[in-house]
C-alpha cells in the first residue's frame, strides 16, 4: 500500500509539470493564431483605407508605408504581446488582469508616434485606427486565454 502512495506522490510533480507546459504551449498557440488574425485584419483595414484615398505617406522621406509593412509590424508586436502573456502566466498571480493593464497601456503609448509623425490628418487618423485593430484582436483573445489557463 505504501508503494501506491509513493507512486502517486512521484507522479504528481511530473503531471503538474506537463500540465504547466501544456498551458504555456496552449497560450502560445492561441497567441500565434491571434497574431495571424491581427496581421490579416490590420492589412485588410490598411488596404481598405488606401482604397478610399489614404496615402500613408510619412513626412520623413516622403515614402508611403507599404501594406506588407503593416503586416510585419503587427506580427512583431503581436508576438511580443504573446510573450508578455506567457511571462505573466508564469510569474503573475493574476495574469489576465496584469496583461490587460499592460497591453492597454502599451497600446495607448503606441498612439503617440502617429500623432507626432507630421503626416496629414487622414493618414494620422488611419494610423491611429490601425493601431487599435490588432489591439482589438490580441487583447481580448489573450486575456480570455489567460483566464482559462490560470490556476
């Protein structure tokens, strides 16, 4: 009978480790899918804005931001958001709440550069909106996933 109890005790840490690894991988998978969705949504929104006449020309150099640029930047910062979510799942007692506060704060900070860019009003307004599109995809998705994966 003692052998059964010993086996149960020995299996518990291993299964806890597997469960923890599964939570991190699941969150990373959710974040990856949300990142692809955010990239698609942002690129589509930029294409629609361009179709109605927004030129996305920034004063520094006078070049227009390409659609691929929106996808790349969205992908990079969405991946950063996923890494932040995984870190908070690992080290925070309240990962979902901390993630929402962090992500909303970083989104607010990201609105400053378009305002300072010196671009025309339509480009600035479109850029502000395009900062909110991936936030609207990533923040609720990762917050929900953190809530379902937290202990």
